[in-house]
């Protein structure tokens, strides 16, 4: 199972039988989404930089709300949370998604704006790979991201939704998160692959290159 990042919260998750695109963006200053094809598109919330479903080719099945889904043999679980720390009063709802691939269980936190409760963490179950926003401003920040990671205890952490060169969106860069995690030299990869559930025994941070065009 391969994970490729396209900036913001947009990833392609793909194994031999199915592909998923998460939070495809529309207008994001400084980023352009390349042409992507998928069987499934998940949308954490309706803001234009997370819900550009029309940009994804292949007539994908769209999941944009909490629930349990099975598409093409892939089980996807959506859990309702909030885009802010005031139970949605500022920015509304946010759905996190958990994808149950054969090789790994991947959790995409969308634009999570608060630290989940213990009950919410238990509802998520075991997570192998966590895709976590770290740029603050519109989501949890670096410090809160570390707290969330300590609650979920994934094998692999991939940061997302942070400032990239050329972006005008006022987000923090990934370095603030790496400092909070105590990671001086993170593993930087073009994409991340999991085969046969071979995962690190201790939590590792993987920083992916952005494939935005």
C-alpha cells in the first residue's frame, strides 16, 4: 500500500486493487492539484481547499460524512469530530476517516481542530499510519498534534496541512512540529509504502515530499 502526498490534506492511498484520494483541494494559493484518478474520494469537510471532488477522475465513490462504508472490498469508517475547539461554533464539523487496507490501517484526521476525547480515540481503534495536520491556524497546531499522537499511538506519523514554499496561506511550517516531537533528522520520502504490515515498533515520523504541480 502506497501513500503519496499532494500538499494540504490531499493524499492518494493505493494498493493493488483500489485507490483513494483524500480532501482534494480547489483554490489554494501557491498549490495546484495534479490530475488524479481514484475509486474513492473522502471529504473531511466542505471548504473549497478540501472538497474539490470534480478534480478527481474515474467516477469515484464520494464519502463526505460519518458512517461505515465498504467500497470495492475496502472498509472505510468516518467519525464525526469538529473543525475547532468550540464544538463547531467557529468552523463547523470535521470527519476523520479510517481506511482498513490489508497492509495497514490508515487514519486521516482532516482539519481536526481539537484534541479528541478518550472515547473518540477508542472509537478509532488501532491505527498504523496517522495523517495529522500540524500547521495550526485552521487546525490543531504542532503542540496539540503531539498530544493527539500520544493518545492514538500509531506506528507511523505523516504530517500534513502545513506551509509549503510558495503558499500564501498563513500556516506554520513542519519544523515547529518536528521540534515538538524531538525529531532532528526526520526520514524524508517521495512516498511511503507498507508491505505485509511491516511497520516500525516505535512511532516514527515520515515527512513526504509534496507532489503538487
